[in-house]
């Protein structure tokens, strides 16, 4: 496949996604029939009113939450066809998450928080430190590498979360 073909290929595809919550009597339909294609290197923003289902859609596309109906594919792999352990490994290697609330571990430094995906993937600690430090420095956090999350400003904590998402160079970043 040429570079141009690869860049124009579909990286994420959703087919007829539906998501409902609640019991059959009090069912709330959040997503109905979402069809979506995201090409490699494409930047996509999802906008809508509060409660419209943006976060739910991202959780499903990221393999965090199962759709009620429909399919998603990342490079033609359906993460929901994988067992839970394989799906967790898939998410760790292929998708970088930057959550609205950073979810940094308060007892860890910026460096340790950014290293987490690499350590989970089995990368040796020294190499994980090098990778995390490089990303943190690139994000302007050289002077904050050894600070705990409670010692960071909101913007600095967000950049640590970005570093954590980027450390394994995933094919998809969800923010």
C-alpha cells in the first residue's frame, strides 16, 4: 500500500451504532444508528449539547463500553470480538486516551504517570522512563517531571495526561 493509499484508508469505522441505558420500561436511547468513518491522520471533533452522547460515543469507539447494537472496527479489527484481557491490551497499545478529568495517580510523579502505559505493556522501566521524559520535555514539562499531580496546575496536569496518551505512539488519540 502506498503512503497516499495508507493515509486515505479508513482507520476507524462504526456501523449502525446504538447505545441505550436503563431498564426496558425506562430505556434511554443515547445513540441511534451512528455510521462513521475516520481516515488515518484525520482529525475529527465531535460537538453537541450536554447529554447528547459525545462521551458515550467516544467510550464505545475506544473499546471502553460495549454498544447496545452495531459494530466498530479499528483497522478492520472489532475490539469487542476480543476477550477482556486482549481488548485491554488492544486499548493500551492502539488508543491513547486523554480524559476530561486527567485521572492522574496522585501518589505518582508526572514521569511515573506518563510511564504507566509503557510499564503495563511490559517495557523495561529504564526505557519507559526515557520515553516518558522525552514526551514530557516535548510538552514543556521539563521542570515538572518529578512533581506529583497535586503540585501541578490544571494545564500541566492535562499535558501529563497527553504525555501518557502519546508514550506508546498509538494510532488513535481520544480526547
